[in-house]
C-alpha cells in the first residue's frame, strides 16, 4: 500500500495550461502528459498500478466517444472506461503521433 502523503501529489494545485483536457476528449493519435488524476484512494491506487501517474505520456489509440478508450501508456495498451478517462487531465502535446 502507498503512504497517504504520497497521494497528496495527485491533489496538489495544478496551474492552468491552455491545452489541459480530460483524456476522454482526446482523438485517436493525440498524445498528452498526465497532469492530474482526480478520485478516491482506491481509484488513484489502481491508476498507479496500471502505470498512470503525473508526468507519464499517454497516446490515445482508439476513442469512439462512447465506451472504453484504448490508450498506449509506458509501451503497453491500456483500456479505460469513459468515466475513468474523464478523471485524468492531460497537457496536450503539440505534435500528435
């Protein structure tokens, strides 16, 4: 289990960036850097276990704007439910793959 103080980093103040968007809004081929993950202790633990944490690059492989979103995280494919993806805020990169 992770120490509570470690999770404080997920709730710290995030500066506003022009390209900040929830993962659920990104089209296929778009890449972003995780800035903030919102949610409870269990959700945050699960996201970290799956390799998602602030600073990690995420590329959307498939997003039909309904159902799960297929992403590439740390060279692995990861499917996330739409509700989960809405809780993950990304700084969108300028150069989509």
